[in-house]
């Protein structure tokens, strides 16, 4: 980890149960501004392509946003010519409203939530990349776990969820795909936050509940069991998507490409530097270090800046199926994969034999083209 520039560390000071209310669904205060005077010299080419204006990034205090944190703390944003400001939000709705109002240049605020915003008229809102995927599951008491080994086990049960959280949308899609009439065959209790879902399962007021990281791990610490993962209903499903306004993209294309170059570099750092990555995440996500490690490296969460266009399109169609989206149109006009692709190509041009970048290139082709 770089030692020759000053890092500005932020205290978030909120209880774990109040953090990460979004499951990619989760007050607002600027928390970290990119250091400049002590930062390493910026590549002249990268700096020349950016506007020099502050690039405002909205995030949730959750492990899945770790690429932001690593790119900030390791100086990748600065090296790519960006002057960045990271701004924390308590939930996806607040963050998306800030993007819509022009107060943010980009943010990662779920998949179900931005798709719902677009469906309700935010036509200039564009999905340009990702933060990660998966990371959601169903929890129950251990003596009830065997009842939920098959998706048909939800029939006739009382299940707690947080509406419009990613796991909620994917779970309902899974029920519909299995031919289950979830409106009539399952009693769904909609609660305000994952901590409430966890408590409802513990006190037996529901049979099971849909939550996300780190609440799955918290549930296990409190004697509950993760009985299934939403990845079983929609393999590799996207979670938090990077969202921006199309007008901003047109005006600041170079900034967005620089943003993705930094995130891709941060992704490589994440894969190669486990302990350092966890150290960085602990500065932004105030839960036990063990929970962060389980989230980031336990295999139930995918960390990736790739837009995953095909996954977003399937998510959109799934939201239609469960009537979370009313539009009969496709979502392709609100997805831009070119910024990520250009960033990846630029890094490949610099390092054509880099095995990690080659893997990202192949994955991009599979999930977007």
C-alpha cells in the first residue's frame, strides 16, 4: 500500500444495525475528499482527458462498495486525473434522488431501485457499471432450515423482506419463475430494514426472512442459518449498479473513463491484497473486521465494476414479471457499457499481457456483448 501521500480517513460513527440499509437498497455527509498536494504525480495523458472538476461519488457504507474505497485510499483516482469526493448515503432512494438532482456524478445504489426510478420517469438515468453482485440470502432458525431447501418450501409460509431491496426482487422473481403465485401462496411481510427482518426471524413472528451482507453473517452469529442464497434463483445476479445522468456522461466522458480505470485497478488490488483491502474497508464500514472479510472474500458476494448488461436486462424483465416495473419497453437505452469498455481497453493497451485484465475482457464480452 502506498505510504507517500496523506490519506484523509473518515469516522462514520453509526451503529452496524443502521448501516447498509439497502442490500444494495442502504445523514448524507461528505466523507472523503481526494488528497491532491501529497498525491503521486498524475499521468499527463490521463489528466489531460479529465475536466479537473470535482467528481462526486455517492456510496453506501457497505462492503460491496469497496472498489470506491480502495481507489480512493490507494490514490488511483488521483493518478487517473480525478479530483474525487466520496459522499455517504443511508439508503438507495436518497442516493438516487441526489443523482437525479445533479448533486452527484455517480453512485452505486442497488439494481432494483434505479430500475424502479427509470420506470417511474427518470429517463436520463443511465446504468454505466457495477460494484458487485450476489450477496443476498434467506435466513431461518436452524430447526426450520430443512423446510427451505427447495423453493417450493416457501409456499404457505410467512416471509419477511424489505421491498425493492435486490434480494427481495430476485427472491420474488425466483418464486414467479418456479410457478408460485407469491401474492396468494406466500404471506409476505414487508419491513423497513434488514435488522428488523433478522429480529422477526429470531422472535418467530415469521418463518424466514430475506436479507443481505453483512446481515446474513450477523444472523449466523446470532444462531440463525442461511438456508439459501438468491444466486440460486438468478445465477450471478447484479447487485449495486453504477448510475449517472446521461447529460453528465456527455459533458464529462473523460472523467467517467478515468473513474472506471481507477475502479478496474482497484479490483485488481482487491484480488491481490486481501489484508490491505480489509484494512481500507474498515475505515468506511463500521462492522466487525471478520464480517467484512466474510463479505468480501467468503464467496457469497461478487466484486466487479463490469456493467453486466445482460444481467441488468434479465433483472428488468424479472421486475416486470413481479410487477415492480410497469413499462413494457426494454432497458437497453438506459445502459451504457462503452465507458467501462474504453477504460478496460486503455489499461489493456498499457499492459497487453496482464492476465487479470485479459480475464476482465473475456468476462465483459460474455456479460455485455
